[in-house]
C-alpha cells in the first residue's frame, strides 16, 4: 500500500475515533440528567471539544494531549463525573510518537488535578477510600494507554530497522554482483580487445610506412577495436561506479558532442531555455540518450552532420538528436538494444521517447523527461 493511501485511511480512522468519542461522552452526560445551566452547557462543550481534538492526534500529539487534559479537568469541575477517555487516546498517541517524558509529566499533573476538580464541583464526597480507589483506577488506565503506545512504537521501530536492513543487504549484494561482473568482463575481454587494437594499429602503421595501400577491412578492424575498447571501458566504469564519483549528466554532454564531432560526422549542440539544476536521474538519462544516439549515427547512419538540441522547460527537459543519414520512412531500421535501453530509461522516469526516420531523410530521436515525477 502506498504512503498516500495509508495516510488517507489513517486520517479517516482518526476522524472516526474523534467523532465517536465526541458523540459518546456528551450522550453519557445527558443520560445522567444534567440540567441546562450555563455550567452544564460548558461541560457538554468541553466533552465535545476533547473528543474532536483527537482528529489531530497524529499530526500534533502534544497539543492534543494538552487540550484533552484541560477539557477533562474542565468538565470534571463542571460536575460531569465521566472518565477522561479522550485523554487516554491522547496519551497513547503521544507515547507512540515518542513523547514519553512530556506524557508522564502531563499525566502526573492530570492525576493531581482531576480529584481537585471533582471536589470543587461537589463530586466524590463519599470519603477518602473512594477517592483513593478512583485514583488507582485512573493511574492503571493511564499506564495501560502509555504501555500500548510504547509497544506499538517499538514494533514500528523494529519494522523500520528490518526494512532498512533488507534494503542495505540487497544493495550490498547488488554491488558485489556488479563488481563480479566487471571483473569477469575485464578478465575475459580486455586483453583480447587490446591485442586486436594494438595489432591492427601496428599493421596500419607498417603498411603506411611502406607506402602500401591500407585495406579497408584492416581500417575497419582498427576502428572497431578502438570503439570496442571505448565501450568496454565505459561499461566497466559504470559497473564499478559505487556512487562515490558523480555520474555523467548534462554537464558532460558538450564534451560528448565535441568528441563525437572529431571522430564522426560534424556535430553541433544547441541549448535553449533557462538552465537549472535537474534531478540526477534525469541528467544521467539525458547523457545516455545523446551518447547512444551519436554512437548509432557514427556506426549506422552514414551521415555527414548531427545536431543535438536541449530544451529546458519549466516542467520537463526535452532532447532532440537529428542526423542527415540514409534512413528514410520506407527503410525504417529495426529497433536495437540501444533504442530499447533508451526507451526503458525514459519510461522509468515517466517520460516519452520518439525514435524514427525523418520525412526529409535521416533519423531523429526525441525525448521528454518530466522533472516532477522523478523517483
């Protein structure tokens, strides 16, 4: 159950208890045939106010404790020999919220004030023994209410600690698994890719030094080796990221576009709107979208230009990456893992993604990342 729904149900429950107590106590007072004097009307009003105050016992437990205590003393002084039911609920709520010292102090004051209020109104003239018995009963009810609140508070604390322990354990296991995968990738692939990269570059260098024409296949192998080394390094960095270093975000996109322009088609970056801080998840997703789009352009588009546009809006961050490659609406490419990964990232943030050929030729990737729905 979400916190919002739980909060609504708890609020309804608090109001139900408050209205029930506010209705029951005055009804009990009426059944004892009090007259309609001004003092009695004041007593009924205090009974009602004390009950209704319980509606705020979760939000303001200490003020509710004070209000219900004063009301109980007040209607006792007005001649209403009724138990301090609302005050018992308030004691339970205050102790549950962790205000034990304040509750004990208030309850000691109540135990001293209630007999005085009853004597002032002429109640309990039956002797000292009756007063002592009544005081013992009131003390027992107060202890029971406080014990119930403390028991629930401890249970909630243990539940929170257990949940936090489970989350920490799951996070630690995920970190260990991520590092294990990084080590396996490093051991299995890094050496082989490095060999391919070094050997291909050496072969190209020797061929050029001899004045021979370098085969296109050899150049392709060299470029593939360089790209594979870059991708593997980026993957290993992502897997080893333990949140101690800032992740790639909006601030890294200009460098990304500049690097792409040096090794691929001419790339430009346009930023519109008033720049402001965005959630880390939004910045990280924006970087990955631009990175994947530029990588796809360099690999598959056969484009001469690529443009990246970032639009800062009041409620969203909009991205658009266009190229003038060979894609057309009639030859739309099948979505690969890169596009699927982009879509998953955007969907997780509650945003929208469009990736399709342009009518005038080339390909476009458009994303809209909301700023107010980021987890």
